C-alpha cells in the first residue's frame, strides 16, 4: 500500500478573496448596522406577524444577500477545473444550500454535518497514485475503487450517508463520522505461498481506543467469514501510522484494511468484488450495531 505523498499545492487565494471582499461603501454600511443587527433580528422573530411589511423586507433582503454571498463564497472556494462538474461539487453546493437556514434564522443550531449517520470510505490511492501495479496492468487503485464504490452503495442502501474519499481528500482534515475505513490491497509481487489473506489496523490513539479495538475485531471476524480469506495477524508501519489516522477528528473511529494480496488473491479481489465489499460492510455494521463478535483467533502470520 506504499503511498506516494502528493506535492504541496499553492493555495488558490485570488478568486475567493476577490469574491469575498465587498466594495468599500458596502463595508462601511455593514459595519454601521452590525451593532443593531442582533437586537433587531430578535424583534423580527418575535413579532414577525405584527411588523410593518417594509421593515421585514429590509431584513429579508439582508438575509438574502448574506445567503447569496455564502453560496458564492462556497462556489468560488470549490472552483477548480478538477472538481467543477464532479458529483462532489454538487454535493457540497447542496450542503451549502442546506446550511443556509442558519443565516435566515440565526439561532444556535448544530453543525449541518452531524456525524451520527455518516461513514467515510477512503478508496486507497484514489486520485493520488496507482498503488501496487501488476504485470498485466492491473493497478491497486482500480481494485480499491471498485470495492470502495460497492461498499458505499451497500451502506447507502442501509440508510447511511457515505462519503467516498480520495487518498488525500481535503475532507479528511478533522473528519467527523461514526467510522472511517480506508481500503487498500497488498502488493502484486509474488513473495511466497503464504503471501495471501487480509490485514486490519485501527487508529489506536483515537479518543476511544476500545472502539478502535472493537472495530478491528468486527472487521476481522466478518470479513473472514464472508470472503473465506485468512486473517494475517501482523501489520506494517504503513498501516499503523497511516496518514489519515492523524488527520481525522479524534472522535472518529478509524481503521485501514488490506483486503488481500493482488498476486495470490487476485482472483477474488477482481472477480468477486461484491463478496469483498460485503465482508467489509458486515464488519462495519457489526461495529455500528454493537453486534457480538468473537475475539479473532491468532492465525498464522
Ligand atoms: Zn495501498
């Protein structure tokens, strides 16, 4: 799963700055109004029906302007040729639109991205590097993406909100979800006849290490049962110090799975990705639904 770190990108400051800076006159006006705004808004909420129509529309206009400014800021922040027409961009815009009511009714509301129903799936190496490469041209990135997309689909069918994340997805920073799982596969080189099976590692420095342990046990047990692949009871530094573990919010239980070896397990990984995905989904549901799970047996490394 060796990951090639992406080059640091220059932050794209020009456009969003320009979009967010209002003309001078407007700034002055807003500053003047700022001190009276909260009081007036409270009044507006309490006596909306009794207020003269004129006053109400002033606020409604301010709110509309704020709402559009917020949308435009989001639009410009997201604007880049890479994501302009992607589904992700549309999702973000929709989220921004959903978040708008907090501007119209400025009561203290919880953040729009409540983690209670959210699951993050990192598709290993996606949009960063190919990962392991086989002689026949098969890449780990492709294999991971097929599996990760199926996992997303199955979990969505179960009623969860699933984010399919790139290897170095910007959303990983302080990411909040009930669980985050990164999906990888092992090398395509032939090592020896025992280089088969799967590995799991969890982020043990999370806020709740016991949850990380239970997630690991659930994944090991269910994945082995569904796929028939053997659990390899050792992990590499690549796994235990996986970069995303240090990026996500410490409240988010996170783990990484190496689904199998691209050499000896290539058949099942590429021909039966549904089974692989189902094994992962069963493991995640075992964790989320607090199902009983046996402590995994210490199988051969
Ligand atoms: Zn990998």
